[in-house]
C-alpha cells in the first residue's frame, strides 16, 4: 500500500473511533452557558419583609439534567450605605404542580429546592454563589437576587450542564408566552 492509502485508512479509523466514542458517551463534554442577571427596580420580590430586586431564568431540558451554577462576577450596590456588600443570591425552584383548564387558564406552582449565597465566599471580589451538581427533571426556575435589600446591578454567572438546555430570561419568556397565546387565539377565531 502506498502512503496516501495508509493515511486515509488511519484517518478513517480515527473518525469512526470518535463517532463510536461520542455515541457511547465516552467523549461527553459539559456544556457551559454564560449569562448576566440584571437586578432592576422594575422586578420586586419581598424577602423577610424587605424589598429585593431580581432576575429570573426559565431553564428546561429533555429529561434529567445535572447543572452547576457558578457566579464569577457581580457589580451590585445601593443608595443605602448600610448595604454595600457585593453579595448575589441564587434560588432554584422546580415545578410542583401544573394545571391546564383550557385556553384561558394555565397555572403552575413551584417549590424552592436549593439556594446559595456564598459558595465562593473566599473570593476576593465578593460573596458569590456556587451551587454544584443540582439535578432536575425537565424544568427549573433560577431567581438571582441580592442578599441585601434594595440592591441593583448585574450578576455574571455560568450554568454548566451535562445535557443541552434551553434558558430563557424572564422578559423574553413573557414575550414568548404572549405571542403564543395571541397565536392560539387567532387560530381559534379562524
């Protein structure tokens, strides 16, 4: 055999080994998603009788997923000098019960499954959150807020997953739901 034929056979064998390894999960790699939460005065939640600002991310997977949340940067502050900590907080909720009563009514309730505010407390930049190896089925809601009340700013974080995710920030999710609802109503009139 000549060198070209040997090279082609070798490359073909490597290609098929890579294909078999990826199908068997041997070459499985985690997927990293990078997001910024915007804590604005428009989104208010009351925690311990105090006003907190938040951002929500709707996360879905086909089946079971294992995710890790890692907050690597934050730029938080307030007008109140008593609260100058750069301390973001993470709450994770899973769907508990859903009901669908026709086109006019769809409800879902969620339960708090995990939270973290200082998994990276030794970080010189601040008390960042870190929540490894959280498992969920199909749907998860992540709420990012601050430990201190009335704090605005941004929180940069990653979600690392063992399976592909669909992540929709809250403003986009509301727009998507409104467009879908409008499409259903228009389709129903025809």
